[in-house]
């Protein structure tokens, strides 16, 4: 099930933001027993996209959250976001 969730999150983010680099990490095992873990997984999204250029961290997170908004009701309980531009990864 979590592999399906990772693939679904990845598809959504690729379609919405055309990232140069994207990694989705399933952190759910670290949260086993947590009350919210039954309703969705815990994930980290490391994403590098030109779409983040000129955007504040809050605006970047909003872009990511918008791409997966409907998944937050059933597949995602928590999403940690690391959003950078390609230029920031070269610095």
C-alpha cells in the first residue's frame, strides 16, 4: 500500500511541478502506533524544481500541498517538504 502511495505522490508532483529531481521517502514505519498513522502515511518530499524560483518557502509548500491536496484526506497524514530550485542545489 505505501509503495502505491509513494508512486501516487510522485506522479502528482511530477505532473504539477515538472521537477528536475524528486525523491519521496516513506517515513510511516517511524510513526507506527501514532493515532493519525492509521488514516494515512508519513512522507518526506525532496523536490528540486524551477517552479520554486522567486517563491518564498511558504509559497513553495503551498504549491506542493496543492498538488497532493486530495491525498491529504486519505493517503497522507503528514508530509515534510524540502523544496529547492536547481540553482540552490548547485550553490
